[in-house]
C-alpha cells in the first residue's frame, strides 16, 4: 500500500498533479474540493459565503472518513487538499504507521494568480467556492506573502519523505522523477 499526500497553497497545481499521478499509477485520488462540490450540489439551500465554513468542515469530515476507509482496507491512495497545520494531526492519526510520501506543490507570483482567476472564470468550478471573494487575498499573498510568512507549509517534518515541486511551469515537471520518488 502506498499513500501519497499532495499538498500546497492555492492554485499551485495540486489537483492537476494528483490526477496525473492517479492516471499513471492507477491509484484512486481523493480531493477535498470534489467532495465539497458534491455537498454544494446536494444542498437544499444556496451555498452562500456565510455557509462556506459549514461546507468546508463537512467536506473535511467526509474526506477524513473516506481516507480512513482506504487505509483500513490497505488500499493505495492519493489524497489532495490545501492542508493546513491543524490538518496534520488528523492526517497522521489516519495514516498511523503506514508509509507515505508528501508531494508539496509551490508556484510563484503571477502564475498562481492567473491560474486562480482562470479556474474560477472557466465555469467548471462550483460557485459555492466563492473564489471571487478571495481574489484580492490571492493577489496580495502571491505578491507579498513569500516575504512576510509561509502559507500552507508542508505537512511532514521529515524532509526525506517530501518532494517539493515548483509547479510554476507544468511543462517543466518530470513525472518519471516524481514516480521514482513515490516508489
């Protein structure tokens, strides 16, 4: 069984990387935003901004439950989200003694901003995410954030188990090297 945790900040290519690895390795991929999209679709009320935290918490609970099922069944899986430090305890509790690898995605400046806006404007992302509300924050962080503080730091303290990917240009990624790291 292999567990691959794909993490990183907003619009750094986490979902793209996770889905590519799923296609190449044949492992299922579990993405928190996919679960959140289903919750938005199932909801009997319009997911307004004031309900955003409700959907986030419910999506994380479902994510952790499904992740736990993969681990309990000893099934390889790729999990993806913009994990925060508070998520590390929960993730480590589910993973237990299982071996896992973290792929930490990071991208720089305008690449992130352009991806973020393009993703929202494509119409493929559920409006319940309210991405437009966060435009200014994404722009400010990606302009000044690297100078002031770290956001979505890697989940694993042991850097030998982490591969940090610069996803600023997807064309520069070498999936053979990524898969070698996993194996």
